[in-house]
C-alpha cells in the first residue's frame, strides 16, 4: 500500500513547513495598514447626564 510509505509525504511536509516558516512571515510582516493608529488623549470627553422626561 503506497500510503504507508512515508518518504514522499515527509518531504512534502518539510517543504510546506519551510514555506510557512521562511517565505510567508516576511510577506505578512511587510503588509502596511492604510490607517495607522493615532494616539488618543488622556483627557476624558465631557459627558452630559440624560434628562429623562418620566422621572
């Protein structure tokens, strides 16, 4: 039964992990976001209390 022969499947496993660990991470890390996050102020915005008409 050929599926019990690990020789071709082990080589495919090794090459696929080489692709995942060597080639893909630089491509993913080189991705730039269109909107860079901006730092927010530490000051809280002024909030007004609600005036409920039934109270």
